[in-house]
C-alpha cells in the first residue's frame, strides 16, 4: 500500500520504521526544524532523522493547511495517510484525499484522554490501565471512529517516560495490524461514545508544581507523570528545584517540614503522609540524591522547605 506518514516526536518513530518495512512510503511529513538549547542550534525532529536514514522524501510545512502544501501532498497519490503525534490538525480536505482515508495512533483508550498529554494524565489520575487506539481521523480532536485498541497496565512506579516507551512500541504493532485489515477491507469502525470523552490538555510548567499541602500519594503520581517532561518542581529556599523521583511514606508532620534525612531520601511532610525526595536538581546543577541535596543546602530535621 502507498502510505503518506505524518509524525514528529520519538513516539512516532517505531510506527514509521514498521511501515517502512512493510509498505511503500511516498513521503514523510514532519514539523519544521527548530532551534534549541543555549547555542540555539538547529534540531531535527526524531521522525526527520529516521526518514533521512531510510532515504524517504521529507516535507516540513509550517502549516499543513496551506493550499499549496495540500496540493503537493495530494499529488503524491497515497492510498492512506497515517498520522502519529504530528502536532498539527489535519484539514478536512486532506482527510478526504486518500481512498482509504486518514488514520491515527493515539496513546490512550479513547474516548478517554483525548488531547496532547494522555500518558501524563493517566498516571497523574491514578489509572491502572491505559493503552493505544487506532482510529479514523475526524474533524475534531481525537473524536474519530475507533478501529482497534489494546490495553497496557500502568505499574505503581511507572513514569510517563517508561509508559511512553512501551506504548510507542505497542502502537506500532497495532498500526501494522490496522493497515493490514484496511487493505483487506476488514477493518472495524466503531463510533466513539462522545458522552464518555475526557481530555488531557497540553502540559504547562505550572502544571508540574509540587505543593506539599497536597496528599503524598497525589504528589507521587504528579512527579512520575511529569518525568521526563516538564519535570515536577518546588520552591525550596528560594530556588526552583526539580524533583525527578520520590517515594510516598505514611509518616505524618506539618506540611513542608523535613521529617528525616537518610540514604532513602529527604523525607518531607505533606498534607497527608509524606514523601521521600530521592532525586533533585538545583538550577543549573546536576541531579543529586535526596541526602546530597539536603547536605548541599544544610537542611536539618525540623526545617521548613518553603
């Protein structure tokens, strides 16, 4: 089958590689190159890097809805468009262009967690199961008819990064099966129950703030949900400190107070329970153990962190 692939981040890479082995890719559409870091060097998207490695034609439109861009894409004569975390909304004109339509891989069990951050939301909300969905793209965000779904358990210590890596592999396998069924004319098509839809909006830095007045179990989920991006943070001694890893405890105390210092971490009281802060990072510094961090700031039992 002739396929046009659209994707940008690491999550889309296994899907791109899988399709390239099994089908003819007429082109790869990804986001334009960006400048990043202190040196503002040009950075290619992970999808572009792999497309170059595979020798595939690459298109990087600023706006996929530009009439000239759409005309160019239509001219490639693809039978199917596949979208995996592309980053731009696909116009209705393009949805109708290929004979087999336009399909998508989404990292949740739709209609739950539509939107940009479904993996983070599933962990933060305490879900024990999530999964991947393949669907036909519709006019709205993640509201199209479901083709296939597969579940994935969420472990009690899973971070967003760990879950992301499992789901991107599972999504690629499900995508191959989906394309096979479409090619054979046997793909199911199940409309979503829109009344059951929930949303996971794009994350902002303020979403990752740790407030020690909240229960420790909630903060533990927040810290794992924000790892590796945007990374949980708290104001400690006037600094914005990143918190990479923590572990909840049942010990109680006034919220924000240091309860213990040990190899297990810096134990801080929360609104209910407490947290061992195990990996922290001061601005511009390296990641430290909780004990090393506490020693660096000369924290003692009974001190208040904020």
